[in-house]
C-alpha cells in the first residue's frame, strides 16, 4: 500500500511541475541599444514551445527586435 501511495504522490508532483507556466526574460533592442531590459513574459504554450521562439530580431548588426531567454 505504501508503494502505491508513493507512486501516486510522485505522479502528482510531476504533473504539478509540468503544468506550471514557463516564464521568459525578454530584452528589446533598437539599433543595438537595449530599450527595455529584463521584461518578465509568460510563455504561451499554445503558440510557443520555448522562449527563443518569441525572438523577433530583424537585424543582427546593430541588433533590432526582441530577444527572449528562459528564466532559471
């Protein structure tokens, strides 16, 4: 009986952590200058699978657009 309870508890913990929304840190660049730093954005699981999918860097040099990374 203890093994069954332990297994159910482990499954519940995994389900709780996997259902949490993921947050990303995004920076907005205009002509290579950061205009908005460390903006906390919630990842929309229906539209994006990872934070880098939200990147909208249009020009690499000088960097222009939004760049997102996962929070720890």
